[in-house]
C-alpha cells in the first residue's frame, strides 16, 4: 500500500510542476499586454475646411496634411494654432490621396489604388513620382526608411530611393494580428498607428511588431467628430520639441493638441497555483493507509462484518 501511495504521490508532481509553469507562463504573457495611456487636451483648433484627412505631419513648425476622395484629394499646409491654410495643392483627379510623410525635405504622398506615390517639395510643388505594388494607406519616415501600411496587419519597410520593400513586419495586439492599420507616425523606436474605424491609437514596437501601448480617444471622438459616415479618427502628427501630438479625423473641423499622460494603467493579473487540494489529498491517502487497517482490525475483533468495503484504490486516485 505504501509503495502504491508513493507512486501515486509522485504522479501528482508533473501536474503540480505544470501548474506552476503554466502560472509562470501566464504571468509572463500578462506583461506582454499593452499598457493603457491617458492623455490631456492642450488645444482645440478650429479650421475652415473639413477634408477627408489621410495623413498628418509636423514639419518646420507647420502641419502638413493630405486628404482623399476622387476629385478632391489635396495637400495643405496649416498654421496649427490658427487652423489657417497657408498653401494648398490639388492632386490629380483620377487618384484618391492617402497618407503622407516628410523625408529628406521631400513629401511622399500615397494613393489608395492607383499604385502611385507622388513626391513634392516642402512648398507642395511636384518633384517626381514613383510606383508601388498594391494599395497605399499610411506612411511615415524613420529617417532612414519609409514605412507603409496597406490596410492589413503588415507594414512594409521601404528604401526611399526607389520605394522597394526591404522588409515587412507583422503587427500584433496581445499576440493576435492587428489589421486595418491606416495612418502612421514614426517616433524613435516606435510606430504610432490609426486603425480604420477604431477610436484608439496604437504604439507599436518597430522591432517586434507588438503593440506596447494603447491610447483610447473615444471621448475625443464623441465630442468632436461629425455625426456622419466615415468621419473616423485619422491623423497623427508628433511634435519632437515637446513630445506632444496633433490629432484629427476625417471630415473633422478641428485639430487637437494632446499630451500623453505618463501615468499608465495596467491590469494586475493574479497568479494562482492550485496545489493545495492535491497536497492534502496525498496526506489523506497516507493517513487512510495507516489508520484504515488498524480500525478494521478493531471492528473485526468486536463485531461481525457489515458488508461495507473501502473503495478501490483507483477510485481514491480519481477523486484525488
């Protein structure tokens, strides 16, 4: 009996070890969950145009914007604190303008389905154009490469000289692919991304592709977005000098200067290792094996058998 119980007790060890390891793995996985970042609104700026905003970027103290819609796609430069349009430039009527970025004093503007990239100088004058394969959605510059999105969960890293793809990166949120990636903003080792029809901005690690932080702008959207189809959050422009951001949306009459709250919220994950019941089950079996025969001998000595038998050992093992 003791030998059997010893073997039985050892059979619990793999399960106990697995339970500890599983809890450890879950704790590790919880650290990969993105943090939730708060924000405060510093400025709300009215503008007298309401374009279908596709790209937004700060350059030389001004806001550069690209907008979409066939026949209405336009580039604009704004004074960010007055909302005044300083200069504008229309794109060809047959293209649907998408994201833009500034790289080496050149503006790169994507188009949705035309597979064309228009290159302008920082005064918005056309300089060149290039071709890429597939749809264009968002674009940003790391200073060395251009990163583009196409509405999927994959980002492409491109050579600015010819726009050829050097590498691709799969973007994940809590381990799952994050699709519909749209407007992009490169900030040091991170990529900030809008997502089509999502009120959140995602901070992505540019090496791993994992979303490390989420900025939920639902209240801003509810307070300022026009009540019409397609007027979603879209447009992220980082200000290097202050580390603040300008944000806006499609058809919005406003720009918003926001500052991220350094106080972050995380979900505490309680790790529970379920070893209590198994340990006490083993102790119970040992006590039963020792005391059971003694009690049985006493009963047989003082009374006739009642026909009640102890359960088979395999049933005890199953209950344990």
